[in-house]
């Protein structure tokens, strides 16, 4: 994906564990194709690792669909996709146990704002929301992230690629930046352990900026018919 790309992240769950397989089949066979008709280029689907346990406290969602948009008209096609999702809900064209927990709209950000195309080798993602906690240091933090932090994380050999995104729809207090790390050639858990192992050395070397804060970070495994390589729009 080029640096003019956009993402729509849909955070979802099924509220009836006994019907989760039925819901997943509907999501893959009906819901995602209906949304893709509105103009997305490719959509991939992932499940949270570890999965939430029924009845236990959780982050609130169990799956994330990543809709990707490219090109000069990408923002307009994002809007059409959101309108299509709203129209489907108004029409009652949904699985009865489908829960849309949240939707985030993000635009490619900075020098690393170019996502690699999904493919069959893609095991999943580490999805990290990040922020600067000191007003007035955002530009310093942003430059550090591109020049030092992201290269340090890629040097851990845990990830195939990493891309940066900024929320288009966030309020003033949200963590507005997202880093999406691609895992391929590693088991997801192995990649997480590998990336975490380099953090003490990075901090000891003085390469961690004091105003950097990690917000929500989750591990996502490709799942269903449209994990990995994804479902693509036919043009």
C-alpha cells in the first residue's frame, strides 16, 4: 500500500458463544463482501490472541477486520464504506448476534505510512496504539518514532514490516497514532516474545524517549476465509 492509503478497523464480537461459528461464517460470506462492494481494495480478518473467555472481563471485542483503501479517491471510498455499514444496520441486514464494538478510521502517517500487501504468509499483526504524553513535544516524538523506535523494533527480527497510521476520527484525548506490525515466518507468540526481549537493551542505550507512551496493544491472528491474503475487490 502506498503512503496515500487509509484503513478502517472494525472491532467486533459475537454475543452468543454457542453461535460464534455461525456468526463467523456469516461475517466472511455475507458481511465483508457487502462492505467491499462500497469500494475497499482488500479486507483481512483477525481474532484476538488470546481469545476472551466467555463471562470473564475482557477488552470488549474478539475480532478485528482491517479494510484497506488506496489511491487519490481513497477517502471518498472510506466514506461510502461507512455509509454502507450504517445502511445495512438500518435495514436489519445483520446476524442477530453481531456486535460492532467500535470503528476507527486512520490515514497513512509519515515516512512509514505504507502498508505491505497482505498475503498467505501473513500470520497476523501486533497492533499498537501509541502517543506522546507531553504537549509541545509531538513533533520531536514523531521524528524519534520514525528514525529510532520503529527501526529498533524492526531490528528485533520479530516482524516482516511495520506501518504507521493516524486516526482521522479521534477526539483530542485519544491515542491517535497506530503502528501495525506484520508477523510472517514466526508464530505470533514467538514474535511478541522476540520483540519484548529487545526493550531492556533499547532503554539501557537511552534510545527510548521519555514522552513516549504505549496505549492499547493487542495481538491478532489471521482467521477465517479472509485472514492472511484477504478478500479483494474485483475491478
